C-alpha cells in the first residue's frame, strides 16, 4: 500500500514538472515572437512619401472681367435699373448675324431686344434706320447710360454705359463691354437718344396740361 502510494506521488510530481516545462517553453516562444516584431521592420518609424513640387497645381486666381461689369449704381429711375438688368443677362451671348434672341445677337438685334424688353415701341431694323428715326443726343446726353452710339458710317451700334465705355454685340466677343479709347473712339459717327425714356425729362420739355 505504501509502495503504491509512493508510485502515485512520483507520477504526480513528474506530471507537474512536465507541465511546468511546457508552459515555460511556450512563454519563451511568445517572448521571442514579440521581440522579433519589436525589433523587426514593423517597429520602424513609417517613412513619409517624398514631396515632389511638380505634383502640386499652381493656385489659379480668377481673372478680372471688365466686360461683365454692370453699369454704375447711380441712376435713381426704375427704367435705368431695368435697362441695366436687360443688358446684364445678355452679356456673353455670342454674335449671330441677324440674331435678336438668346441664340445670338448682331449689333442692332442686341439694341432692339434690350429696348423692346423695356417696352419701347420700335421695330427690328438696321442701325441706319434707327439713326434716322431717333432724335440726336447732344452735350451731356452723349455720356448718359442708355444713349445709342453709332460707328463706322452707321454700320455698327451700341449702348453707352458712361463717358468711357459702351455695350454692343461684337463679332469677335459677342455681347460685351468695350472702351471708347483707341479703336472705337476714332470710328464714332454720332449719338441718338434712347428709344425708351431712361432719365426724367427736364421741366421745360413737358407740355402743360390744358
């Protein structure tokens, strides 16, 4: 009985020693794995990608479009504001021979469509016809917004913006704003009053009510 007990005790001690050795070996293997990871390529500081200047796109600032400027806000009448809006929504529309709508305008078609929108009772006609139908603009009238300006022996027409610029439909740029100075100034034929009232009439031009 005592001998059997001793054998059983020895067997248990052997099993305990064997289990302890196995756990120690596994712990050592795990430590080696973590050590390899810590000292391997995965532990290295990540490298930032090389910065190449050609990879960046230059900042492009919007260009200033002089031809898209509206007339100055100095006109007190409602008619001038309506004229301003009528011109503004046509800016940039292409030139089209005999055109008078959003598909394109020629010079007289542009002027006609703008003033028709304001309620002017005028027929679609060439610049030469408008010259003969409308009264002459003189003095300060020639620089007022809405006055018609004629060029090249009545072959071209535009709408005055101010003393320095005018709106028209150009063959190369469509409906745009151009400066008088230079090319156009040398080609001015004359001025005519707007087909629709833009400014209040002076008191001495109003007939008294009888």
